[in-house]
C-alpha cells in the first residue's frame, strides 16, 4: 500500500513540474517579431507579414488581421526609411543647421566688420593704434609733455635770459599749447583712421617747423650777444692787435691792385 502511494506521489510531482515548465516557455509570435524587425532595422519585406493569406486566401486569421488594413503591407512605414518621418526630420535638421550656420557666419562677418569700423572711427580707441604707439607718440612727446626745463635746459644762462626777456619763450609755449590742443582733438575726435594719421603727420610737421624757428631765434640771440660783447670790448679798448703795423695796410692794397682782373 505504501509502495503504491509513493508511486502516485512521484507521478503527481512529475506532472506538477512538467506543467510548470510548460507554463514558463517563451511565447514566439512571428507577426510581432517580423514587425519589430521591419520597424527597427530591416527592410520592409512584403513576404513577412503574419498571418499569411494561406491557400487560395482562405485563412480567416489573415482577413481578421489585414482585412480592414489591406494596404498596410504595401507602404513602407519605417521611421528611418528613405521617405520616413525620422529621415525627413533629420534631413530638415541638417538643412536648418546649414542655414543657421550661414546666418551665423554672416552675422559674425557683420559683427567683425562693425567692430573694425568702430575701432577705426572711435576716438576712444585711438591710443591703441599701432602707428601711434610705434611712431607718432614718440615724435609728438615734446609737445604733449613739454616743460620749461626741456625747452631752456640746453641754452646758456645769458641766452636763456635774453630769450625770456624778448618774449620768444612765451611765444613758443603758446604755440606748443595750441599744437597740444589740436593733437588732443585729433586723438579724441571720431574720424577715419586715415584722416587721423594725416592729422598726426600735419601736426608733426608744424611742430618741426616751430622747433626750427625757435632754434633760429635762439641762435640769433646768441649771435647778437656775442656781437654786443665784442663791441663793448672794442669801445672799452680791450681789443689788442699785436701783429698790425702801418706797412700792413700798404701791402694789402698793393696785393689787391696786383690781383685785380679789370
């Protein structure tokens, strides 16, 4: 009796395990599998639509599935097909990126051109001009940073006093003030860079002419002082002629007559 009970129990266990194993089997639906392949990565294959029509098209499952959608297998509905919505969207995105890139390039070009024009015209940026930094700032420094010592430092004391007393020094300072004001105006005004450089050049030429005039006047003052000193010496009898004799004038006159050409 116990033996029969054990056999029945073993058969029951086997049936229970087998039933559970059969319940755990994976479901393989070819219709779903083919549809996933079609929509994801494979071609739209007209021959892989399940259920099929069967012999002479009498498969009822076919008509239940595709009867109301008989055109569905004939049209490629993949998102990434050549005319699919995702392909069109990607194409439009690429086209829009190309268009926006062109607009951005044009905007950057206009921006750079505008900045260049502003840097050329704006007086607030004239201090950064390379030609001003390398040449004109050094050449015009005596005008922009002049001082009394820089003007009169190289002159002797007597000449310095005469230049001041005659008004030459005051005249020169007034001219430097005018030039300095014009240079400052050329640097701060909004104008074309070429016009600004030409203004620097004209002002530099005027400064050089002014400096040459001052040199001429100081040289003339020094020469006048030397002549006045010599006259004072002659008047006071401080000039001595050691080699002069009465015969010297006669010899000079004879030499002139002998070498005359008429």
